């Protein structure tokens, strides 16, 4: 439940062997090819996955389609080191990479679409709780970069970057792709997914267009025992996208793209447990809400990218605008009534919020060709982000209607503007053809202005009291990267890398219980990461293996600082995350592909910090220590050009601490799939969560010692589905 989780923070992939990147302007076939190398743009130029000297995973469109993916939750298990803790609906969750997770409300992972950042880089729009979560329609691949990426991706890429790469219009071929999906939970209602895309050249080799659209109805499985609703957590989503790709001459291209997606979740995947026994209060998959809950997220993205191959290198200009607007409402009735164990049902109330981030960005960079032993990328970046974050705490009448005569019980409003000006340079020096060293530097100047109003009986217990604040901050930050890569052969690479990152500081509200002289601002936190890894391809490409180990030191952590019962955002404590990851793909016999990935993350605070209520050795929130996924797929040729496949995967995640310090138990999930595919059509059958494993994947009602019921987020039950695809 999004708003309740937010209240607790207020005062009081595996590398897939698929051809997923074709030459510019050509559509990807999506067909598996053991000889193909995935091409990624992680370092702001095209490189094959096996030559990128850092931890990275890439998930192809084909893999997403095979798994009937609809959101980020469907590819997390394919990506060692990546974790998502849901707060009850797609787009409302906490994302962590390599143990670096939000300890307050600002995100630690940057999200990009192509060349454009779409996630907020500060506290303003609660990017740590509302992560952009796209439907995979018209996505070419998802790249997950692990570890700080401060020199190339700037602020708030402390833990890493999630990058959605969209499909480009074709300049040579007409292609139409349709898909229809049907899914159903045990004893539940059906859900549907309709997707369509088309691309065609308007002027052969010069101008191409691409359009796409989708609609989804995701079925629910949670029932409400007071409002009388069945499947109250169902959701509807839709989206459209258009793109133009123009090559007026061979060495110049212009790529225009626009996308809108809207997701409306009618409720949250939360159930009510008894605060002492942790048993369901009202039965399996049930909740009791006095007011309706919802999460509505609108995402808009517009970009214009110009590339010019100068002969000496490529000059790129990327202009983008992103609008991400989550709006939610959560039942706060139990919080309004009181605390301290089982309590009587009180006056219905809710928190209604909106968390809007609008940002414009402009980047210009030049990536050189290799000049003797040297190649480099140099550029400049500007971003202006306007955030508007607010919560109203409302009283409702019975039946879930706002009481027009009741006073506002509380308010928490904040709006601001942040600007970032940055210059960066990254280069490689080839000491031999097999050995090179790299270095990078980025200088950023950040300006922020923020105004806020907080008050009301619910937040501070004193109805007349309100806290207003309007302040500006400026800071200059530098980030660094240095590494080395050794390729003794085309099929073997070793690398080491050290890199830094940061997250901007800002202003904050000071609770009434804070001592005199408490600063109205907090500072940026910083990361230093040290990584070593290897990437192997053997047995004529039938075996690929990536492995890495890392250590990350985190200082001045942005988290919650406590002043008596109240808290606010501040800095406190240090932490360290140490671990390793592996990704492997093996084809022992023709047609059979075995995959495995695993991650170990030991992320803990390294000193006592009473001001933030942590002790040395306490695990960082939202981080499982162990993750592993094993998969097997077998494909064989049928008659008339048809190909059949059958497969499945088994994913395990160990226990982890929620922000309430409740330990969520570990769990494992088994998925199965089978299908037949031809040149013009395909049929894919799947069963998700075959054993109907019910797991707690998050909490949302705050500290269970204080509230009854204890509200937890649960995973989806067993579901069955079929997807049909057609190509023209």
C-alpha cells in the first residue's frame, strides 16, 4: 500500500544468447542464434556484451515475450544483483542493485529510456518508492548496469542503471507484429494482453516510421471483506508509441520517439495478518479496507537524438523530456485510530498522494574512433527537473466517500526545481591489442530550490501546528572511474574497475522535537566501488560464463534521522556491500540450453549511528543475501518450418529486512512454458508459480508492533496463460 509505506518515512539478467540488436534502423528478428553476440550501449557506444568491462546483464525482447512479461518484476530473477521489493503494485516498489538500496525516499538506481533519464535524482518525487516500470511492448532489450555509473550517467546512479532500449523504425522492410494473451489465476478472473507494432520505410534507406500500442487487464486475486470487493487488486494498463528514423545522408541520422503509458491499479496486493501470530485475519488473500485504494501512474517520454559520423568519431545530441506521475490513495483508518496492538475500528481515513516529476535533459557528446592507442568520449549534460510531491490526510464516511465537512487531518506538500550542469570525459589507452586501461571523470554543479508545508493533527498531534520551509542549495560533485581490461583471446576477458558515485543532498523539514540549531538541509552521500571479473566463451560458443566480485563502501548515507517519535531525511552511518555474481549459459547438445545465475550480497552498516537508529552489523534494508535462478529450454524442428520449445526456470531469493525491520522469509518460484513458433505465427503456453508458493514480498502498514492488522504484500498465486503472436 503505497501511501502507508510512505507514511513510515514522514515525521512521526542473465546474459541471453539471442540476436537482440541489429544494425541501425533494422528490426530485430528476435531469433536465437548461438553464434550471435548481444550488442549493448552501456558505455554510451555499441559493444558486444562479452567485451564490456563491468557487471552487466541484458534481457532481450524474445526472453520477455517468452515469459509473458508485463513489468520489472518479470525480469528481476534473470538479473543477479538486482532486487525489487514490491509495495503492492507495479510502479510502487524499492529497487536495489548490489545491496545499495534507498534507506529513505530518494532512489539509488537511475532509469533511462534510450539516451534519456526518466527517474528523479533527488528526494523530490520519492524516486526510491516509485520506480518507472514499463510494459515491455516495443522494447528491444533491457540493460542492467551494476555498480556506480557516475561518470557517464551522473547523479543517483549509486547502485547502477536500468536502461530500456526501444526498437527502431526500419528503413528497408515492412513488419507488423501482433500478440494476444490470456491469463488466469486459480479460481480467479481472466486477464488479457493485446499488443501491436508496425514499422515500414516511408523512403527506402532514408526515412522509416514505427508505431505501437498495447492494452492489458491484469486480474486480481485479493478480496476485501468490508467494501465487498472481489479481486480488488486488478489493474488496467495501456500505452502508445510512435517513432521516426531519418537518414538524410549515410553518416547522419535523426531518431524521434514519443511514448505514453498509463497504469491504473484498483488496489494493492496486500493482505491482513494478525500482528502477534502473523496468521491471516480474514482468510487467505483477504484484506479489510474502509476506503478504496488505488495507484495510477502516467509515464510520458519524448526524445530527439541526432547522430553524425564525422569520420573521426560520432557526435551525438540527445534531447529528452520525461513526465512520471504516480497518484495513489491508501487506507489509513488503523493509523488514525491509534497504536499499540489490537485496536478498535475507528473513523475511516486515507492518505491521498501525487508524486510528479517533470524533467528536461540535454546531452551532447563526442565518441572518438580509435587514434593509435587512444579512444575517448567527452561531453556535456544539462537537466532541469521540477517535482511536486504531496499527501493529503482525509476523513471518509462509511462506504469510502470523502467527508466534505471534515477538516483536513494533515498535509505534507513539497515542490522544487533541481538543475544539474555536468561535463565528463572517459577514455581508453591501449597499451597492447590485448590490454587497455580506462579512466573517467565527471564534474557536476547542482542547484536545488525546495518549498514545503507540513502540519495537521495526524502528523504532529497539534492541529494548529504547521511547518513551512523554503530554501535553496548548491553543491559541486566529482565522480571518477578507473579500470583495466585484458583479453588474452577473443573468448576470454579479465577486468578490474574502481568507480565512485553520489546522490544529491537537499533541504528538509525540521520536526518540532529537533534541538535548536538543527540544520534544515542534508548532504549528498557517496559510493566507492571496487570490482573484478571475468567473461568467458568456450566450446565454439556453446558455453558462456561471466563472474565478478565486488566491494562497495557507502558514506554519509541518506536515511531517516530520528528526533524522538518524529523523523526526517538526513545523513548518518556508513555501510559496506560485498559480494559476487555469476551468469552462465551452456548448450550441452543441440537444442538444449541450460542457464544459471546467482548472486551473493552481504550488505551491512559498518558503524553504530544512534541518530539514525542503526547499529553496526545491521543488514541494509531490501537486500536478500542470496539469489539464484536456474533455467532449461529445449527446442526442436517440426515440419513445415515450425519449431517447438519447452522449458522452465526456478528462482530462489533468501530472506531480507524490510524498512520496518521485519524479516521477510525467503522463497522460491517455479515457472514452466512451452510453445510452437513459425515465421508468421507462434503459440506460447505458460504456468507461473507452478507450486502456488505464497510469499511475503514486502510490508506496507508500518511497524507491526504498533498496528493491527499487520499489512503485508504477497506475490501472485499460480496462474495459467497463453500468448498468440502473428508476423506480417
